[in-house]
C-alpha cells in the first residue's frame, strides 16, 4: 500500500473517532508444491514454454482484529503439449486490522495485504523453478489495487444487470 493510500484509509477511519491500525504480524509459507513430471526427458528439448499463471487471495478472521490472508499462485509450464513443471505456492500472513469500516477492511485485505505477500511468493517461485533445473521464473509486479477495482466494477455491473433483469420480470 502506498503511503498516500495508507494516510487516506487511516484518515477515514480516524474521522470515525477510532485510531486506524494495519500491520503485518507474521509471515509464513502455508503450502508449496513443485512437480516436473516429464523430467529428465523435457530437458532435451528447446525450452520455449507456454506459461500460465493463476492467482487469487482470500482473507479470514482468526482472532480479534487479526486476519489471515493467503495469496495462492499456481504457475504451469507446457512444452510441446507436455507439462514441464507445475508450481503451487500459498504465501500467507497474519495482519492486524483495527479501526476500519467493513468496506475499508475488505479493500485493505484484498490489496495491501497481497501486495506485502507477493514479493515473498515471487521469490519462492523463482527459487523452485531454478532449483528444478529450469530457468528461474521471475513474475512481473502486480497492481492489486487495480485488480480489486476491476473486480468491484464487475460486481457492480453484474448487480445492475441482475437488478434490471428482475425489474422486467416483475
């Protein structure tokens, strides 16, 4: 989260009469998997893979004002129709979140928390792919705020379509 975003959310919470507090309490690797099912034969081919990345995050309360956020990243690489490797990483953290309304908390847990976790997950993926005998994969930076805003717009559009559809049925 940028300093400006932090100040904005903090100021919004403070105007409600509460001091706002957000911070990482614990960082940990929850689950990791690396598979190279077609090795060593795959190493004899020229390495020009098709790489797919899937990513999502989820948050859940674990104690008073403490939330677990888990960033899930799955990376698969195919070479001439065969799986070169499959990497699955669940990078997690415990975050203190206090003094924010529900909308602010949802945004922080969907943007700021994954932004903190992402560099650690990237490092694990680069290490696993490199140690697996493949060129290390360095994932590009991700703008979690833009992804969150896009998701919110899609949800609003879906709700508007559902509302307009229910009006015509009545």
